[in-house]
C-alpha cells in the first residue's frame, strides 16, 4: 500500500492540512509514507516533513516553481507514480491541490474521490453529501487511487522518527504545463478575511436586539481573527449589509468555527452554515432550534457573555 | 366599535397598473395571442388555440413568428400551482378529444372510494358523503405536475411558454387592451436598479387572455378599469396543504368537517380538510378555511398542524415524512361574484381569476380548463379575416353562459353564503339546496368582503400544537418546503398600511401562512408597526382578501411547487 | 474568436440521493448551475460586440437542454448537448473525457467553467479537461482580460491576489466574484428558441461507451451511510458569568483557538 502525500507550503511554513493528511497516511499501512515538496527553497523543509510522518521526501526544488501553479506539479507527481508505482496519492484540499488532483486524474486515467473526511485502511473513503446531512462510502476501482481530503479532517502528528530519506526529483515538463505564469503576487491584509474564505465566522441574528449591538459580533470576530456574518432577518431589517448574509438566499459557508449570536436557527439559515466544523451558539431561548445542531449550545444573554468572551479570547491570544 | 381591516386600505390604485405602451414601436415584442398564466386555464387556452391553428394554417401565417405566448410569473409552469386535487375529467376529455385519454395524463388514478367525517377533538364520525361531495368518476392529480405536463403539450402545439415573467401592467390604448408590460428584474430593495438591471418590456398582442388564477393581479386591475366587478364582492378561502411520504398507502379520498374549526356563527370559521392519496407512497393533507373568519389569532397554517394531531390522522402519518408544503387562496363567492362580463376590448378573462369555483364540490380546475378552451375559440374567431373582434370576444361570454360552467355555478349559488350562519344551520341549508338542485334558493344573499368582518380575539392560538419537527412544524420550516428561495434584495411587493391597530396587525400576522408579517414597535396608542419579510411570501393571496394587496414580485420569485 | 463555456444542469429544490443508483436524484426540476451563469456572463462580456462566437456545452440528460437555453437567452450564440444513456453516472474521469472530446471539435480559444457545481458532483472538472486538451489552466479567476493571443487573470488567494498570464488557447475557471450574471431579456428568451442547438451522442464526439458512464468510471459509490454525528454536543447555561470561560475552554479543546 504505497502512499504519496502532496505537501503544500507557503513561504517557510508547511500547511497544517497537508501535515494532517500525512499523519493519516502513516496509519494506512506498514510501508513508508512518501511526500512531495515543490517550490523554491523547499529542501530546507524536508526534514520537518519527515518529522511529521514522511519516511521519504521527494523534493523538486525550483524558484521558478514557487508560485502555486498546478500543472508542473501534475507532471512531477505523474512521474513519481510512474517510476515508483505509488498506489495512492493523497491531498489536503486547497485551490491548488484540487486543481492538481483533478488534472492528475485525467493524466493517469485514475479515480479521484474528493471532499473526503476520512478513509479506512482498506481504502473506503467517507464523503459527506447533501449539505452534510449524510455520509457516503466511496471507493476506487483501479490504482493509483487519488484522494482529496476536506481541510482540517486530520490533525498533524509530530513523530520522533529520524531524518527522512530525501531525494531530488527532475521532471521533463509538458509544454502546456509551463504556459501559465504567475506575474505578481500581492499580499493583502485588508480588514480581515472575507466570509467565503474565513476559517472563523461570528454571525449575528435578531437576538442581538438592536443594530448597534452588532459591535459585539465585530469585536469578537476581530479577536478571533474571523469574519462577520448576519442572518436574513437582520439584513432585511437593515442592521447589516446583504454581503454578510448567510443562509439559503445568502452565502453558504463551512468555516472551521461558526459562532452564532442571538440566532434562532431557522432552516433557511441552517442550510447556509450547517457544515461548519464546530458550531457554538449563544441564545436566550433554551428551545431555539439552533441548539439541535450546534456542538456547544449556551443558553444565556449575548450582551453579558460576548464582551467577556471577547476579552478572554484576547488574553489567551496575547499569552 | 369593532375594528375592521377594511378601514385600513392598502396604498394601491389599479390605475397605476394601466398604461399605454411606452417602448418604441419596433422594440415592442409582438405575438398573436398573449396568455397570462401557465395554469390549467391558460394552458388549455394555448393547447386549444394550437389545435385550431393546426386545422387552419392560413390563420397561423398571419400571426407572425409567435402565434401564441404564455407568460408565467413562477420559476417554471407548475411552480405556483397548488390544489388538492380531485379533478372532474370532462374538461380534459373535451380539450384532448382523441389525442390523449385521461389515462395518458400524469394522475394518481381514478377516485376509488371516499369518506366524509365530522371530527371532534378525539373522534371521527363518519357521515354519508353529502351529494355535492361525491367524487365517483373523478381523478386524482397533483395540479403542479399536471401543469408541467400541460405546458409541454402547449409547447408541442406551438405555444411559446415564458416562465419567470410577470405581467406587471395592462397595456391599454384607445380603450382597448393591447398587451402587457412585463416586470423589471434586478431592482434592489430600495427600488434602485442594481448592476444587472433588466427593464420589463411591452409585450403586445391582438388578444390578451388573463388566466392568472386566484387574486390575479391584472385581472383585478382590469375588473376595476373596465368596471366589470359584480355587485356581490368576491370572497376567498385559504387552503394550506402538505404532501407526505407515508408507510401505508391511502385508498380513499377523505374530507372532514368540524374540528379543529369552531362551529359557532360568532367565529365564522367555514371550511374543512381533505386527505387525498397520491399513489402508493404519498398522500396530501390540507385545510381550507374561509377568510371571512373573525378571530385575529386564526392561523390556517397552524390549524392544519392542529388537525394532524387528531388520533386518526396522526396514525395515517405515523412513520411518514413531510416532503412538501404550500398555500393558496380559492375564490368562493361563486355565481353571484362572477364579473358582469368576462371580456373587454382585446381582453378575455378565465378561471379562478374571475372566481369560477364550485365551492360545495371543491372543484374549479375543470371550469378553468373549459374557460381556457372557450377563450381560445373566441380569440381564434376574433382573428379570422373579416371578423369583428368585439363580437367575437363577446362570443366568449355567450359560450361560457351556455356551458356547464354557468349551469354548475348557478346550481350552488347560495351554498357558501349560508355557512356564514354557522356549521349546523349552514349544513342543513346546504343539504336542502343540493337535494333540490338549487331550486330551493334563499334569495340572493350578499356576502360581505372578507376584510369587512369585525375582528375579535379569543385565545385561539392556545390550541395550536408546539412544532415537534416530526408531525407538526413551524411556518419557516413550511416556507422552506415550498421551495421558496426568493431573492431578498428586491422591492417589497406587498402593499399594506404599515401602522395599524394591533388587532389588524395580529390578524395579518396569524393569517399569513408564510410568516411574512410580524408585529413591530408599538406606538402606545393601540397601533403597531407591521414588519414585512417579503421574501417569505408564497403568493397565496390571503393578504388581498384581508385588507392588503398582493402584487407580483420579480419573475421567478415565490414557491417552487413540484407535486402540490 | 471562439469562447466555449461548459455548463451543468443541476437539480433544484431538495436534493436527495436515489437509493437504487446511490447517485443524486436528478429526476426533478433542474436549473443552470448558478456558478456557471458567472462563466456564461464572463464569456458574453468578453464577446462584447466583437466577432466572437460563444458556444455553451453540456453533457447531460435531455432536459439539460433547459440550462443551455437559459445560456442562449442570456446571449450565447450556439449550444451543444451531449446526451447519451451510456454517459449517465460518469465520474470525473469519464465526464472529463467526454467534455474534452466535445471541446476538441469546437477548438475554442478560451474554455470557461464556473467555479463549482451546486450539486458538488462536478467539482474541479476544469483541471481534468484542461489536462486532456493539453492546455494551460487557471482557476478562481476574479478578473479576466484578454489581449492579443493571451489572457490575464487576477485570482484571490488566502493571502491576497495573484496575477497570472497565459497564452491562448487556455482553460479558465471563474469564481462567482467575477461578475453579476445578467437576467435574460424577454427578447433574448424568445430569440433563444431559434439559435443553433446540436444534440450529440457519444459516438458523435468519438467517445466509446466503455469510456463513459459507470463503465468508464474509476470511482464508485459503495453505500449510503448515516448522517455524520455531531459527536458530543453540549448545552450549558450561563450562571454567574461562567459561560465565557466555558466557551474558551471548549474552543481550545476543539483546537480552533
């Protein structure tokens, strides 16, 4: 059961999602898990990748390949699969990884299952469907098996293994793989993440009481490093702009953390956020429907709880 | 002094919806015949017209690229169609003659058996079906599904069906209806155009047929503009229904009377429920309540939830799953409330829009179909070379008058009104009328408009069950199951006075099955602001009956019924 | 110039999985995937008034024609529907093969996709199709400009913006931030019925039945499982201000803080 994991990085930081998949890969069999790093200066990261579970790290070091273009990476992985016969190639979802995995599937005529939250040691994938209301078992009919896992499905696990075996990879790239070029990259720290990209969302509903009270949500979001969302009811009432509306007729989000303040949890809102990883709800009404699908339900007054919560979060982050 | 919703009329004027064409002549969209509404009446009209064109191709040539177009405000034909439905097949047979038999249509089969019950809180007393309620020979359908099927037949017969298109204004020129102006798309809540604003267009035709169904927008405008309203005001029922997947199939159709509606004349709670099989694994259950009720806490939505808690009914639904919900009004003024005339220059009026419903039999679809069919024949006659359009269109009135539509409605002309006297007296009178086939009439009773009923409050809401999410549900969950995903950022299409006495506000809040209205801030003088969430609206039309006015929102908005 | 837009007809209303086929029940009403509407809109903007043909393509059942007509009503010039019994149940590998063959016939300068499908079945098709066409691919385009034989895309990432250039012909997947799709005008809707519409079979595009549908798929659905449990859901009451700390502890436990 040979497994290759594509490991992403940004600058000199390895992506947590990739490391999580690496940890999972290590549980899937006895063979050494291999990893691939592509980019500028990535050889320096190989050792760290090893410490997270890779026994063998393939390195394609090239400054030209530092920007996240998918197609050259497809060439690299295809070569490794063909040369070393990897039966499984695993990815943690990201825009880049999704493009690579799909193109690789076409290149190798291989099956790709995506949006997986788990995989068994006999290679049955678990995939939520229908807005996460159901889990489907999916399989592969041929090898190599390509698997794309939902971000955050697994935690990274540092090991006490020794140094990995590091091997340089050289690739003859396809002509079309090198045609698209990244011309510039701009870093933007514009006022917090957008709702679509945010890992953390703090959303406010009518239970906030008045439009002014949206500052509670804003301050908590700032402390947590997240974005602010709103229910249809408060957007309708003019308390918050439509761009922040989450729900059936607004945005559908699935952040790692969703904090619902004064939101009853009507189904129109639920379908916009129910696949969030962790849901915390604060509401005065103990019978609010949102408590039926939140991980932590808090019955209480948002006006009392949230300022204290914001302060505690700030303290914790400072320390 | 009693409070009446009619004392707070909506900011609405029919003349705002009548206009001359404004698009430059070469930009106006021209069709031969324009039908507004892809319901049974409108589609029957389109199908019949197509048959006539097939028999007389020379007429088709003169009608240009698009001999007949049907505009539909819903997402697609069927999206806004809701009924029981047990349909009398005679109109469908007349429409399709030798082309299709009833068996070829998407139905749930003929009615196999029926039962009528009078319910109390815990018991169900079976009574023999009163004559008007006998359904032998009738067929079970989902009107929404039938509408989809009819739309396909209409397109096959050459009609162009244009969904997501509202008829916003009646185009009138020199006293003659020349078409409609369609609604704008892409306006924001404040009325301003957004980035992808698409203005409506002038859609002109030689003959315009309004088949808009209950509370038809332009139908109401036309009745006012041409002075066609009858002396007797129209009145309505509100029907709310659900479709359930069930473990055990139902074999008979069931009607109930009595509980949970209250029988005292004081409350004027007229109505009953229906439970119809839909094949092997589905059934539909609905509640119909007259909108002349008086209690501000009456909520048809919640009375249906209450109904389901009856032991016999809960048993039917046990182990099942609610898969659809919807609501729609039914005009119930009957014969006397029909307009004085069903035509005007360039215009024909069909179906529920003008009140062609036989309330004691709970039937209206076959009248709608027949009226659509007759409208097609009149429109066709008007388009013959050498025809006098006015005479030809008047021929429509004559044809309806000579048809079973008129005969049936006349026979039951007083039946609805007597129920205003309470269930028991009303029931006795109604039976007497039926047995005598309408000869025992009690004189022309004038029904009061629903909005003029004096309001009272009697703690009605205390009997509604708390939603348990399995058998009983709240309004927002129901709206979700109607498929409603109306775009939020568009102008409010509901016209009401926003500051009204709390009783009127509560009336609307309870009445609306989609939770569009909510009580807002109190002013301290007994009045309250009414908050409106227009994107919940399923366009049932109840608000128009009870003191406000429904106008069509942006095309494609509203419910997306599939099997109601 | 020719721009091809790949679109999908997706189920509307309440999705359910058909227990027999274990795939999404597509028997009810459907509509143009709203992300694909962004792609159609972008093609129409790039077309402007120039001598450019916009072709919309889909692989699907007969009623997928509705979505193609919607795109024609918006202003696309021609539609191609590949509809074949043997194509039903195709996975990514099979679908991309069919689409690629269809697009080869068109030989467009630019192929556009919408960012994702609302039924989550066709995600990431663009990269697989680009690979089969051997063309450069750029995804998540928030801005797209064309100039002589090349394109320039601005795409948003978690860290900011990347600007990417590529020669044509190329494949681009547009994000829904790129534009606001237009409403078809009534004239557009009526005119759509007259625009060229080709319905092709697998044989017409040169795909063997063994490469399509279930036969051509390399993945499969094994069974439908239970809803994912929310694990140990907890509910607490705020007494004397204890809730705030309890929440922080919970967030730490879940490793989101």
